[in-house]
């Protein structure tokens, strides 16, 4: 049996949790991937930036092969999303880079192709 892809989903928890829930529902229903994302309050905001990046990289992203970034209207100002993208792009000795897939949510009113 083939190993399922391990996916990290980055999003603004307060505004775009609905999109993550929908994606997770599809993943479960169609047996698409394993979600290895950070849940709310898994990582303390009060830690130093480097510690947060290390925790995300070592405890959550380590076994993932792709990071899906769900982009809503307030995503650009979210420090955790920034840290998750940074950690996905980081190419360390123990943790290699992940692919990044950006999904623009309907709330951003995409009108161009």
C-alpha cells in the first residue's frame, strides 16, 4: 500500500477555518492525504520567533511533502502563516523544503486569470 501524502494546511484560523474544514472533509471522504497542520493554540504566541519556526518545522512540517496555503482577505497580516511559509521553504539538514500550493479563497474576489 502506498504511503499517503502528508499535507500541512496554513490558513488564518479565525477567518478561514471553514475552508480548511472543507478541504479536510474532502481529504477524509476521498482518502486524499493526511493533515499534519498546527491546530489553534498548539504553538504559543509568546515564544520567540525562532522557537516558533523551529517547532513548526520540526514537529509539524518534518514529514510533510507539501504546504497548502489558503489565502483569504486577512491572510497577509498573519504572522503564523508567514512563519509556516518560511518554515516550508527552509532547507535544513534534517528537514527539507516542502512544495507550496497557494489557494485563493472566494473571499478575495479573484477576477483575473
